[in-house]
C-alpha cells in the first residue's frame, strides 16, 4: 500500500512557525517512508477562510521548498460530498436535529447542576435526542434553525469497542463519550471539521495523519465516524506543538512570527526551519 500523508491547513490566517514545523514533520515522514504528501485546504468555514490566505499558504510552502504531490483539494468545493455523508448517517438513524441555542444548552446544564466540559468543549445534554420523529419534522418544516448532532452512544453501541494506532502513544482505545453528541452540520456550515476531515482522509487514501496534538482528542470522534461509515483507518502521528521562548504556543494572531514576516526580514527557509527545530528541541 502506498504511504500517503497530508498537510491540511485552514486558510484563516497566515502560516506561522508552528505550521512550518508541522509541515516539515509531515514531509519528513513521507520522505522516510518513500510516500507522498497531499495538500488540502480545510476551508469549510467560509466566513473565516479567505482566498488571500489560501494563496499565501501556497507561497509559503513553495518558499520553504515543500513540494506537495498532486492537485490541492479545497473542501469548500465538496460540500455535496459532506452532505451525502450526513444523509447516510440520517438514514442510519445516527444523527438527529438539534434546535437548542448555545444559551439554552448552558441554561440546561447549569440547571442540572453540572456543566460537563470535555476536551472538545461543552458536552451536549442530549435534549433534542428525545424528540419524536413527528416533532422533528414539524419543527424543520416550520423553518426552525437547527444543527445535526451525532448520536454517539447509538453509534458506539453498533460498532462495539474501537481502537486506533498512534505512532507516539501506541494503541489507543476510542472514547467518543469525551465529546458527546457533537455537531456534524449546521445551516451556515453544512459540514463540520469532523465529517470533512475523515471523509477526505478516506477518499484520498491517506495512510498517515500527521497533525498537532491539539487535535488528539478529536480522533476519538473521527474513529467512530470511520467505523459507522465503513472508512479506512489511517495511522496517526500527533506531534507536539511548537512554543516560543516564552513557553506560549504560536498562534495565528502573532503577526511577528508569520513565515511571511521572516521572509520579509531576510531570513532564508533554512534559517526558519532551523529556528523551528531549535524551539522544538527546547520545548
Ligand atoms: N485544518 C486543521 C487545522 O488547520 C488541521 C486538521 C487536521 O490535520 O486534521 O488546524
């Protein structure tokens, strides 16, 4: 089987040193294993993603000398495919419409005396899961705003226990309960990150997912989706996140550490990669 990994930035800002480090590790893994690297723009959030950031990412990657294989995939061009996934899950009875506002959800969990927060945020108390099919269609037909949530417990009941292989941490038992009934689609964003990323990794034959450890917990949800959709399960490498000398992680809002700013200041790609390597060794 061909080794395929991918670099999948979201064009919501300029790339910073942390991204460069992530990209370098992705390309290194492919080089070591004689594989290929795909470049995927995760631009489903059409409010925050901008074509100029997409163009800037291509420029930065080229400047760094990181040559990806094949055409760039842009998720915003594939909303139909993600809607198809949602339809499939709906027909299988694994998603349900949720009409709660965030305010209502917070009020509900507060009234219940607990605000269960998982690593992916507030865990939905399941209010709309109990609605009857009649009530659901009535409210949808009346044009009520709604999101689609995964019934994780039903999905997990059908799949049984699941594991995935993480290259640094070994065999991990999937624990989708940490995320609860996550949102898989909304009116303004017809696909969630969870759906788009797992769909594309399968479609593109990705055998190794290389990404930051801030996304480690999301893999619990991804593994469940892969199982209910019958998708292939890649290997995972969740790498450590790069922090600056002050110990703080790089973020898109830190304009001073964008690759573009280093380039303008006259640094070479070799200097920038060496700087990332030094910081990674120090953190
Ligand atoms: N698009 C995500 C990000 O920029 C990465 C997703 C992934 O690698 O799975 O943080």
